[in-house]
């Protein structure tokens, strides 16, 4: 798990507060903070880093992480109650990158704890007891991690900001085939199948893994991840899908 040294953390906090209300950006190279300019034309809500700055950082040593801040005003939080969580564009850039990303939120007075986005096997948390963070430890993250650890199957990641279903997106329905799944009848489900759950409206917004005859593991927003009984959720299950590598299992 990535962590800043005490010196780098203090330098980062000072840099973020100086940059407010603009987004601050920096690389971590061999444990040292390397601040870089935000060249965005709208720096209070987005960031742009010159590729030359990345190349310069790489010449200094191992680039371990990229950091940026999410400035906000209490009455105008960009992501409701979750200003330090990655946006869809953040996730898209992070997934395309090869390093850890860290995000903090700031109101100009202080910083939130760093949210680290790290897709390495070593960063996988225990399946139970995770706090919900969109794009990091959410319901799809749990499915991906379960499949990687338990089954040795690497599922594609997808860029998703909080409340993506309110933005006209249908990520589960549109992408489960691309991730290597096919639909199976609900009365033919078996262990390790994924259950797609619809709470309200027409969009499937949640997923769980079947881990036993009447047992699932899943992660709902504002709750810790954990095991649950399938029967409690059966009315909300819209589809069951199975990975192609488990077809003959």
C-alpha cells in the first residue's frame, strides 16, 4: 500500500493549500514529492499536466504515484458527500496510467485523508469489512478482486464516477459481455456466478458473487462489504451471469 513519508505529506499539504482553489498536481518519485504545474484552462475543476513534466519526473527515479487535489466549497461540493473520490475522467486516466494515483479533497483550510487508487494484487483488501469508495472499493471492485484472488481471473476495470446511473450510463448491462460473462438462467446459478441487482428504475446498479447455496458477498454504498443471504435479495436480482472460463467448471 502506497504511503507518503512524513516530509512528503507535509509538503503536499502545504502545496495543495497554496494552490487552492485550483487543483494541485504532483508526482512521488522515490518517496519524494515533485510538484508540477496544472495547465488546465479550468484549473478549479480539472487538471492538465505537461507530458514533459512526466518525462522529467521519470529521469529523477522511480515514479511511484501521481497526486492531485479536488478543491471544493462546502456549499458546492463537486461530488455531494464524496469530494475525494475519483471522477469518471479521473478513473479513465488512472486506468490508462501505470502507477498509483492519490486524491485528496480540500476546502482551502485542510485536507481529507488521501484516497489511493492502486490496482495491484498487493493492494487488495480483505473481502469483508471494506469501506465503500467509488471506483476503489465498490461492488464491482469486490467482484474483480474476488475473481482475481479466488479464481485467478482478471476482469477488465471500467471508469465510473459516483452515481454513474444518474448520468444515463448502464455500465453492468453494457459491459458484462466485454468482461467475459454470459447470461445464465436464474434457476441454474452456481457458486462463483455474478448476480446483477436492480434496486429501482430500469438500470442495474449493483452486483454480488454467489459464494454458497444461499450466500453472497457484496458491497453496498454506505455499508461495509460482507457476506449476506441470497434469499434476502432474490427479488432484486435481475440477471445471473457466468464467466466464460467457468463454463465447464
